[in-house]
């Protein structure tokens, strides 16, 4: 259920690499239970925003706040404690192939354990029960003891989602989570994410290339172009003109939208 709590707040975030301004003056909030999609061409700054949030690449200026707490400048254990509230999902799944689905999900509990227990994999009964419930939430309970490398791509991504659920994340950052999946499996995975946002009260920030999927699953769509927010709108208010504004080069009339969304792009260009 949605509420007005800003789990994530970005205030005037700017990140530069030398003379290259990757992102500029990014202001964004994601609330509990909200599924927000970042949309934009490759190289527009979506991944840089994720790196600034997780402090893998701290911003040059601006503030990153998680549940009101400032992340900028945190180091060591203080940063580790905040990072465990942020679940990361990538298109490569990042599972350990030789481990079972359950063992991979249990890795989400490492940030909640004493270091010596984590080193020996001494997971408690409650950790195992929590991880089993997480697998059940994404429809993977029947695959609990199956090796990760025997699962399909969609099943592996659902295990990765279960891992961040077991982590008890407040915020999920999903960076192109369905880029390597077929359309039907992509909808299953995004459906799981949207349901988790609603049922578990998680805030989800997800980058996508596929406009049609963004319109189908997002509560809000935030468009990024040339490192800046072009617009922030609800999914049902996304228009052809707005899509064109981020994917068409205004100087040359060239569509920058990737191949996987070209059929939709052709529709909006002529609309």
C-alpha cells in the first residue's frame, strides 16, 4: 500500500567524470509502495543515478537520503548498515551457479549477520524461513533446492528478486532487470516487482528501455535525457510527444530509442 513516506530522496544530484557531466541537478523522490521507472536512451545517465544512490560513485554535489538519513560521506560500517537497506537487481542475475536457489537467497541475509557467522554460512532457522517465504512470494518455492545454473533466465531473475526480499530492503534498484529476457518472461518479472512494491511496501526504482513495459507496470515514469530529468509523469499520462522528446534528436530528427522498443517508437513517431 502506498503512503507519503519518501524512502529515497535525491536533492540536486550532480555527478561529473572530469569534464563530462554524467548527470545534473537530479531531484527525485520514491515513496514506499511505489514503482518508478527511469526511461531514456543508453548513456543518458540512468546507471549513474543508481551508482550515486548506492554510493558506488558518490555525487559531486547534492544529497542522497534514505528514509531521511544522509548517505553522502558515509564510510565503513555506517555505510554498510545503510546499504543493506538497498537491494540491487541487475540484468546478469549475479547468482552463484553451483548454489541452490535457497542458498543464493540466503546470501541476502549476510548484511544482518555477525562477520564470523557470515564467513561460515551459519544461517539461523529464522533466516531460512524468511528466505523460503521470499522464494514463495516470487513463485519459486518448488525450485528451492535446485542449482541456480539449471534454472531458466526468468527463474534466475526471480531468485535474485527473492534475495533482495530476504535482505529486507526498503529500496530496490533494478538496473535493466529484463534486458536479457523474452517479452512474456519480462512481464512476469516486472509483475513480481510491482506486486512486491504494493504488498511489502518497498520503494522500487527500475531502469528500462522498453516503453511499453514502463507504461504497463510503472506508477510513475521519470525520463532522463542528456543527464537531466526531462519529465516526471504518471504512466497513464505518457504521451507520444513526451516519448519523442527523449528519444528523438531534436537537431537531426534521429530516433535514439533502442531496437527492442522500435515497434512502439514507430507508432509514436507518426502519431
